[in-house]
C-alpha cells in the first residue's frame, strides 16, 4: 500500500494552514505553522510571494490537495471517491465529504480513540479494532448506520488505551456518532450530513477541478 513518507508538517506549510495531522503537537507552539509559516523548500520565507497566485485553476488545485491531505487519501483513491460521489444522489461535493467522513480511520479519530487520522490508520492496520464483531484492518472501510466499532479485547492491555479510558469529559463528538471511552466502543448512529462535517473546505472548488 502506497503511503506518504515525508514529514507531514511540510503538507501543512504547503497549504498555509493547520491540517491537524500530528494530533496534540498541532495545538502547541511546536507546530510547524507557528514556527515557520512559509512554504517548505530552499527559498524559505521568500516563497510567501507565490501565495499571491489567484487563478481559478490554482485555487481549485489547492483546495483539492488540502482535502486529500486532511483525510490522508492518495490521488487515485480520491478520484474513485469523486466518481462514486458523482453517481450518488445529492450535491456532489457534499457526497464526496460524506464518503471521506465515513472512512474507518476518520471514525476512530472522531471517536477520540486516536489523536490524529494518521495515528488512527496505524491502529487499524495493526488490527486493534473490530467492526460488528469482525476484525477490520482496512482504514478505508466505509461505515454505515448501526455499525459498532470496538477495540479488540487482546489489545486493551496496552498502556496506550489507559489515558483514553481515564480521560474526563467527552470528546467533541459529531451528531452521527456516539462513543463510550470507558468501554472503548463507538456506534455509528446515522450517515453524516454536510452540516456535521467541520472541515475548512470549499468542496465546490474540488468539483470544479475534476469537471474541467
């Protein structure tokens, strides 16, 4: 399986905003955007000048790249999601976001079982989760209403889960998902809607990019 192996902080710097790819680090002063809020590369701060580009194609491309990077999806897979959204009923851009939001790695992240989507992907590929009683190690698995995601019993002895179980208060949970940290269980209550998906994306620009 192909994957991004370069420092992910470069992706945030390339887009000029936080994509929250490293969990708690993104909320601290160690965040690359806080320390070096300019394009990565040999030209350093002088690369800021390139952000003044404002052609339609440039804006569409950047929005598409930002969405891909937020959810950690490669280009070929992202195109498949777009074709699937195009065939779905409803607004194509909203349907694309719904498909991305239904990915198992995103659900694990939203439930508070991982500090970031990359961390959630790693937990899933290491077979720490069951979906409806069956082991699932595919981060792109699409959940549906009624699905129950549970941390595997044999994995619970790991010290990783202790602070999650003991953490006070509920994580910011979308309306379509419920989670019980004490039992390390999450349940999908409904399909997400566009209003439930809080990502800084103008999805219409992504649709326009692929409609050229």
